[in-house]
């Protein structure tokens, strides 16, 4: 991992982009990283565009601002590609992860000339298969961990298991479904 990785998440209210950013910060912290995870809201309503951020480093983080030049971007809702400049400031050495069932070639015209890596994952298919409902944040979280290399795969699963066991102590089926979604996403991100 680079000494500092900055990630910007784009989603819509209610899709879990903020939750994914906060969970990533939590699991990275649990393995000894210095972390920040925080949202930025516009109009606070279901379906409105939101942005969330992560900074992850081996060294102390002294910057406390939004991230304007991220290494990676996660787009939880592909319709945002039409409305938001999700590639603004994005490093060509990093990449963009898009929740879609389309192939990369269909998406490139929407990326405003971005020349870096483009990753895709069908978080809808994964979450509906694993959880029976559309919750894109867990597949997106796992895919982001894989493409950034922020932590080892097995360590990530172990830390997520611990985190989710606490959160869903009385709902083991939800824990099992979320872990299945994480594992599927690690395999299916392209």
C-alpha cells in the first residue's frame, strides 16, 4: 500500500456510501492504520447525491479537509455519471470503481476523458443474491479494498466478521448474507 490512500465515494442518500466509508475506516483502524472516514451532505434527503471520504495511511494524518485529488473513486450509483463529475481530480495512477452491469467500454464515454483504471462490479446482482435485497455498499466496500490493496483479503474478512458480529448479534442471517456479499465481490470485481 502507498503511504497514503485517499478515496472519494459518490452515491445517493440511502445507498450506504457513507456506511461503506465508515466501515472501511473502522477495519483499517483495527489493523493499525491511521484513518479518516467522513461524509459531505448536500440536501439531506433519500436519493440526493452524497459524497463520503476516506484517508488511510501508515503515518499520522494531519490534513482535515475534503479530498479534492483522490487516488480512487467509488461510484455506488451509475446514474451519477450523468450528473456529477466523479472523475474530478482523480489520479490516473489510481482508479474508479463503478457499480454497474455494463462493461467498461460503455462507461468510458461518461468519464470525461479519464485515462486511469476503470473497475466494475455488479453490486445489485451480488447483494440481491447474498442478501435478498439491494444493498450495494458491502459489495462496493469489498471491491474497493481489493483494488486499493489497503489490506490483505483474509485480514479484511476477519475484521469485517468481527465488526458485523457485533452489529448483527441478534440477526445471524444478516451477518451471513453480508459476509457472502463481501466474498462474492472480492471475486467478481473486474
